């Protein structure tokens, strides 16, 4: 057995040696989520050999429903994945907003948006991740692995992995999500800020039977909301509310309370036969923004640079879009001009990403109303909005 393969059996750093043997650029991607897996697939297609480390295990591609705008999904055309994506996702045709009584407040046909820009589709995050991860060779990806330390130098970043081994890279991409550890290792506390809304909630699944697979529905009330998001064969049900109110309640108790509030109808029916209610994960409705996206040989991508509230359903699309811009800039540089490529990536993306985040924050302001009086005013205002008005910032980015 060669020294290298012996070493490879023992450490991540050792295995990386052989993966990077012929590399033009030695790139490490931390996080194999939406942003990281899109970037890895694109780089691999361009002939690079990126190394990816992922904290989770190979089989645990955590899933909830994602709405994808063409802004993100169109990346899949170039990757030769679009046909498969169409099979595993569902096209959305309308968004129906309900008030607290369960009555329809307003229906927004999506055609005015989709006719111009392309489909908005609902997809299970786990299926999308499996698709995005399907082209990069297994030996490039290390699951159950994190990064312990990064020594960020002007001409290379020396990374120590969770198994204690180390390797030097030309570039480290922090694609490790909203609570990015890479960001925490490189940037100071005053270079990024979380923004809390005081709201949160549980995402659970149920059967799609009896529900329209082309309709997103949300109910906005005072202090609580319900969202129904179809994907292939399943309906994601999101139950949200003011965190103070929810802190003394379990997901099952909250559902019981909502069942009593709501008269018979589509939303009441959606609260029957929910799966996984007892161990449902509680999502904090917060986001995050970093003022700096790169430093020397470490760059942030996706939620680690700018994280999104789920209110506009744009976070995953933006992450894929940014991954395509970064891959493009990396394909146009050699190691000598890497810093310039990173500058160009930031110039092309930061303002657009922040505009989308602003749009998501605006929707959160409308949605997360705690009192009856302000929610009455909100409902009155929302009736006057068009879809274009609600998604004004996102519309600008699409153009
Ligand atoms: C409830 C909810 C609903 C949402 N709905 C939508 C929607 O409908 N549409 C939409 O576009 N967006 C939605 N979003 C936002 C969307 O999920 C994110 O914006 C998107 O996933 C960002 O991609 P990312 O790759 O940056 O982060 P993630 O997809 O979170 O991926 C980060 C990856 O990094 C890994 N990781 C974390 N730490 C480490 C570490 N230290 N070392 C190695 N790996 C690590 C994680 O395991 C994960 O695989 C929603 C978010 C929430 C919370």
C-alpha cells in the first residue's frame, strides 16, 4: 500500500492530497447544502476538483419544502439537471392568502410573474440536494466532517479538519449556512449581524391528497400563521407564531389550538394527519447579513454571507444564483488573480442579494403582526397590493 493511500484511510487531510493532485485551483467548500453543492457541481463541470466537507452524514440531506424561482433553478439547465428537476418538483400557479377566519383575503395568480421569468416550483430540499450532489465524485466529498481552524494567509489558507489533519488550499468557500462557523473564524462580531423577528415555527408534512398541488396557501393572522406548500406527493405545513406565545407550547398543542380557532375548510383539513409533529424542529425566524464577503483566501457564499427569512422563499434561489456567479468568476482566473475574482463576485452579487433580503424583511413586517388592530390594517393594505408590488425587489433582480 502506498504511503498516500495509508494516510488517506486515516485522515481527511491525507485523502485531500490525492483529490488535489492535478488541481488547477485548490478549492475547499465547507458545507454541502444548496449553495455548496451547486458550486461544487459547477466547478466540477468546469474541470476543477473541489473538495467538499459537510457536517451532516451522507444520508441525512435534511428536508423541508423549498420554493425555487427561475433565478436559482435556471442554473440547472447548464448542469444538465433541469429535466430531472421538473420531474421531482411541482409548478406553482397561484398564491392564495387567507385571513384568520379561514376566508380568502386575496388570490394572486403567479402567471404575471412566471410568464415573464419562468416557473416557480415547489421541491423537497432533500431531493434537490440529491440531484445537485449527483455529479461530484464521492472521493471529493467528506461527510461528518467540519473545520476546526483556518489560518488565513494572503497566498493560501491552511485548514485543520475536525479529525485534526490539515491541508493548505488556494481558496476556502464558507457555504455552511446562516450560523456559519467559517464566518465566525474569519470575521469579527461587528462584521455580521443577526436580525430577529420574534417569530418562529414548526415545519411538518402531510399527504397531498385532497389538496391542489399547484397552489401555495398562507393564512396570516394576529400572532400566528399557517403555510401550505405542495411538493411532489407531499404537502409541507408550516405552523408559525410569536415566539413568546409559542415558548410554553408544543407543536402538537399549537395545532390543537389552531384546530379550535379555524372553522371547517381547507386550512382546518390541512391540520389533520400531520406527520412528525412530536419531534418537529422549531425554526427561528431570523436572518443575518455580513458586511464583508471575503478576506484573503476565504470567501462566504449563500446564507453564510446573507441569510434569508423564508417569507419570500428566495434564499435557496439566491444561494444557487450566487454559486453560479462565483463559479463563473473562478473559471476566469488563475491563482495569481484570485483576489480580483473575489472582488468581482462581490461587485456582481452583494447588492442584488441584499435587495432580495430587504424584500423578505418587508414581507415579514407585513406578515408578522401581533395585534388584532395592526393585522386588520395589514389585511386592508395587502388587498391593494399586486404580486409585483409584494415582490418588487425580487422582480428587479430577475430583470
Ligand atoms: C423554514 C424555512 C423555510 C425556507 N423556505 C425556503 C423556500 O421556500 N425557498 C427558498 O429559496 N429558501 C427557503 N429557505 C431558505 C433556504 O433554505 C436557505 O436560504 C438556503 O438553504 C441557503 O443555502 P446554503 O447552502 O447557504 O445553506 P444550507 O442549505 O443551510 O446549507 C448549509 C450546509 O452546511 C452544513 N454545515 C453547517 N455547518 C457546517 C460546518 N461547520 N462544517 C461543515 N458543514 C457545515 C449544513 O449541514 C448544510 O448542509 C427557508 C428557510 C427556512 C428556515
